[in-house]
C-alpha cells in the first residue's frame, strides 16, 4: 500500500466515523427533542406551583394572625378567671366571717 492509498483509506475511515457520529447525534436529539406540548405543560405546572405557593403563604399568614388572636383571647380569659377566682375567694372569706359572727351571736 503506497502513500496515496493510505491517505485515501484514512480519509474514508474518518469520513465514515464522522457520518456515524453525526447520525448518532441526530438520533439522540431526535428522541430527546422537547415539543411545544411539553413546554406548555411545563409552563402550566410552573403556574400551578406558583399559585400553590401563594395559597400556602396566605394560609401561613392566616394561621399566624389566628394564633395571635387566640393568644390574646386566652390572655383575656385567664385574666377574667383570675378575677373570678379572687372574687370567689373573697366571697368565701366573707361567708366564713359571717358564719363565725353568727356562731358567736348564737353562743352569746
């Protein structure tokens, strides 16, 4: 095999390798091609995710507001309970004193 034949054979082999590589590249991109329907579905999913995040943020804000409101109500109810318990304690004390006074008067 002389020099010219070697160059021609090498060129043919390189061309075949190039053609096979190009065909493999085309074939891979053909199967992995993104269609407009896929892009539309992806856009729809992104919009749904955005709406879900907004709804979640609104729910969290509502829960924080409700928690603060319930905390204030609990504090108010506890204050009213303390006042009622103090009043009851005072009433019991007064009732006990009146019973003692009545017992003393009966004993006289």
